[in-house]
């Protein structure tokens, strides 16, 4: 894959417009790019906050300052904006509201599309197959169910086709749901794919979570524990698959407990082929995410309690407006 160049290295080689558009996909983003974007997309005023309130004014001011501080290659030279009153009439999913008009629309749409596909299709199918996960499965489903209303809320506020960045800002302020989605992805993906640190999607989720933490130690604790929860869920899925194959030997190659093992044989596995690996630095928190030991239902129940406890210290996402 082509390695993205910095905006300064392209001066004199590309024209002004090309210098802003050498990132064709979110897969090309560097960790620093992702961190810069998620800072903008990690806060949003609540549905009960009116446009004339001081909180909303602070939200607009902070967002404008953050967008202005973005490097040139993350800003669109031709703003893709519509007023909120007209946004719902547009059939172009890349349209953004006036506040977010300078952001890269295609990249934001790709991120939102990935999250919607996971939350609405892939993760629910996976969790349905892991019946032995008990309360942990119920807790994860409960948190992930909070993500869909994020875009439904934006549709209610801004029309049928709301601004992609507005939706992502709502998602990025939903701390518990982000952790739940990370756990589900770690469980569903191959251990090797997770351990090599090449998933842009996980980098996005981890940057979002980091923005909701007070300090690096807290971020590391949450990522470490959610990695372990992902391992627990993966082992439960493997056990469910082995049990199903033992009961129905002829169905061993068919679809059953959706996890993707290191050998590539899977059911309900992630085969979208959209997450292209490239070198990037990531937290070392997934180093413990290795398959191996058997996990009991008692273990799962204990980890479900731990999952609830790990979220308690995280700061409220609205505190930046105070």
C-alpha cells in the first residue's frame, strides 16, 4: 500500500488541490491523523441543548478551533456543506453541515458506514451465536444498542440525511458503546490480525476512547481490560462452535458460532476485506489478546462484572464545555 506523504513533502510536486486530496480512504490515515480527527468527533451537545444555549456556543467555538488546527491534508479545499435545513434534501451522503464542512467527507462516510454495518449486522449475528456468554453478551448488546439511536437522533434533529460528522460526534461521545464495540471486534477478528496492530478501525476506536479518559494510565487500563474481555468472548465462541460440530459433525464446515480463528476457518467471520493492513503504532494493550485457555461460564460472568467496573472512572464527555 502506498505510504501517505506529509503535506510539506508534496509541495512543488502537486498542485494546491491535489495536496489536499492525496488521502483517498481512511485506511491511508496515520495515527496522528486519526487522533486529530477523533478529537473533533469526540464531543457533541445533547439533544436537549438548544442552539442559543451557552453549551451549544461552546461546542461550536471548540469545534471550529479544532478544525482550523487540522493539517492541510485533512481539510477539504472545497467545503461540502449544506445548511441543516436543506441537508435532508440532499441525496449525497458526503454532504456535511456548515460547521463540519471543511472536514474530508468521504473518509467520514467510510467510518460511519463501517460502524453501522458492525452494529446493525455483523456484531448482532456474532453475539447471537455465543449463547454461553450469558450476562456479558447481554451487557455488550445493551451498550451496542445505544449506537443505532445516535444516527436516528441526528435524523430527527437534522432531517433524513443528517451530517455524517454530526453523527460521528454523537458516536464518539458514547464511551460505553465504543468500549463494547472494541470488545466485539477483538472477539470476532483473528488473533493474528489483532496482534499485528494494523487495523485502522481499531486505531479509530482506541483514539476515541483515549479522548474520553483523563490520563494515559486510565486509557491503558481500559484497553487492557477490554482486550481481555474480547479474548474471553472469543474463547466462548470457539467453545460454542466445537460443541455444535460435535453434535452435528456433518455441519462442521457450515455456519455456526461466528469467530475467526488464526487458521482462517470461521463461521460468521469478518470477510469484508476492507481493512487493508499498513504499519502504524498502537497501544500494546492487545499483546495479551492471544487464544489459549478454556473459559468457563463463571469466568464470563466475572468478566461481565469487571466490564461494568472499568467504565466507571471515565470522565463525562460533556465536561469540555464547562
